[in-house]
C-alpha cells in the first residue's frame, strides 16, 4: 500500500495537483528557499552563502556530487564559514523515500555522515533484493538502532514530510531532476563540478 501511495504522489507531482497540506506551504519561492526549521545544515548556520540541494538518495548523479565534489567544496567553502549546505529530500522512488526517512531519524549531527554513507554505498543497498535490510545495517552506523529503524520507516508523519519536500520543490520551485541546486535563492545552472561551483560561489561572494 505504501508503494502505491508513493507512486500516486509522483503522479500528482507530474500532473500539477497538490494535496491540501502542500498547497498550504505557500507559493513564494523565496520563502521556500529560506532555511526552514526542519532543515539539516552542513556548516555554520550564519554562513553568508546558502547552497540548497534537492537530491534523491538513489540518484547516481547525487552520489557522485556527494562523494567526489562535495569534499572539495567543503574544504574551501563550508569548513571556512563562507557557505553552508542544506540537503533537502526529492525522492525518486520508494527506496529513496525510506532512506531519507531513516536519515532524518538519526541524531541531527549524524544526518550528513549517514547520508554520505548511503551515497557512498548506493550501489550495494539500492540493487540488493531486500533494500530495507541493507538500509538497517547502514543505519546502525548513524546511531539508528533496530527498534528505532522499524519505528522510523513506519512513521506516517515523517513519510508525509519527505514526500511533501518533493511535491513542494516540483510545484513551487520547478525542480524536475536531481540533483538540483540553488545558491542564495538562485538556481544553479550547469554541471555540478568543483570548477563550476567554485566559479558560481566566487561570483556570489564577490557581490556580498
């Protein structure tokens, strides 16, 4: 039933129809691109540049960004307090939805280490026959025990929250692929390479 429900959400996204809960989120794109209370921040909260990434934990391009590009951006821009990253959920399928839920059940300081683990091990857990069992093993590394894991993936409120993240991004921000980035409210265009991000971030910093 949950799989059917998730497929319905995708149809609603593509068809331009939002549930009432999502309609009430507000139509102002600038408001949606501001840091929200339930966002997880990588870096200093008061960093002047905000990078918002919409990603799916089953997306190979998202994994490439996290594994190969982000470490270099983190060293130059995030660890130095110049920029912060906010990873938001845009699940492309059922496994991505459940993985995002598990990541958000981890202690806040373990959110990014856990998502990085999911991305780094993506080929292993996404392609396995029982992806939930594989996720459960990885979740232990992020401080999510067996009982917490079971409760987490059955949490309807959290499931709605993750699904709504995709619906709102698609309807109000025009997100239609992963990863999609916004830098200080402006959509990042181009390939998500270290060089392209460095150029874009340098341009924003120069205007600050």
